[in-house]
């Protein structure tokens, strides 16, 4: 199953995609202001181009696992995204992916996707 991952941020959203078997994640790029009409159009184009079976969006819970302001903003974005695209969208805990990527949004999305793929294999 091919999966596309988004590390959402109001200014910059990292994008990564897996291979068709859902084994390997690779950074794809960054979409500026993904929550705007222009950003959503860019995401729709990327999703149409890549043809994923599923989209996963990182949910930035607090270290205690709580939904802070950023998580709430991400959930609002996901609702808008679900209405704009034609494939399933999942939220996945991303608490440590941005730290691992060292500030690179696309790499953060790839770390998120790697974690998601490992988690989904273990289910």
C-alpha cells in the first residue's frame, strides 16, 4: 500500500511518500501554507500525481500525549483535507519526528511515514 505523509505546519508542510509496497519512505518536498486554497490545490496535485492509497498526517501531541493548540489546528486542517481529496486520511502521533529531522520539513515527514509504516506492519 502506497502512503503519502504530511508533517503539517501553518507555514510549511513537509511531504513524504512510500514506495508502492509501503516499505520505504522518501522525502518529497514542502508545500507552503498547505491550509490555504493555494496550498490545498498543490496538495491535491501531489496526491493525484503520486496516487497513494492513504494519506497520513502527523498529529503533534504534547509530550504528555495531550491535544494542545497545534494538534487542534492540525485536526482542523485534516477535516479540510478530507473534504478536498478522494482517499482516506489518518492522523498519527508525530511527537518526535521534527526533532529527528533537524528542522527539515520533508525529512520530518519521511520520519513520520517510516514510523507509520512500521506501526501498520506490526498491527
